């Protein structure tokens, strides 16, 4: 690490701290040549490999833009979109790889979007999974209904259990 003041090549770390919820490390350094102190930030760059083979940095804003299109006309708050993008980033970072295919990002979006808004989920899934027929939509809707029914049955069972 070069000193930004004297361009000296040797410095020592005086202090290290995690920042941005552990996504980066802030290091306070001291230059061995001139003695001045400076700060560096180290962060893991998460890259997404697109279908075309092009690699680009992961972007929360790109996730928000894609999900916002699916949520157009739906009662979804901007804050909920930001939270979803944060959740997607945490999910893909937890995979422990520095490069991942765009397909994995899409999969990470589907789960939280399904919880956020079922109509937006259907819109996003129809493009992401390239639905080609009405039957594809019907199957997805049936799956959504089955999941909702199972969740309601589980909630009713929990309510009965807490009364006893």
C-alpha cells in the first residue's frame, strides 16, 4: 500500500475495524517513511457473470430497478424494494464466492419478492423463467395458492396450540 503523501511503499496497520455490517474493513495505517497516517477501506467486490459471459459488479440498484418494474402499479413502498435488494445481496454474499452467474441473483430475488407481493412475483418469474404458455402461469398460481393455504393452516394450528 503506497502512502498517499510521500508515495512510500511501506506502511503498518495501526487499527482495523469492520464497517458496513461486515462488508468492508477500515484500516488506519501509518507510513514507515514519513510517519503520516491514512485510512484505507477494503471491500469484497462481488461480480455477476451475465449470460453473454460479460462480468460486472453486483449492483443493489440494478436489483431494485428490475423488481420496481415487476411492482409497477402495485402497493409496494420504495423502502420495501431497498430492503429486498439488501436481502438479495446478503443471500448472494453468503454463498461465499466472488463471482456468480446472473441466474443465481435471479433465484435470490424470487423468494423475497414472493413474500413481498405475489403479483409482482408472477410478473418477475414470468420473465425470469421465460414462461411460454398459459399453463406455466396456471401452475405457478396453483403453487402460490398451495403455499398460502399451507401457511394459513400452519398459523391456525399455532393459534390453537397457544390457546391450550
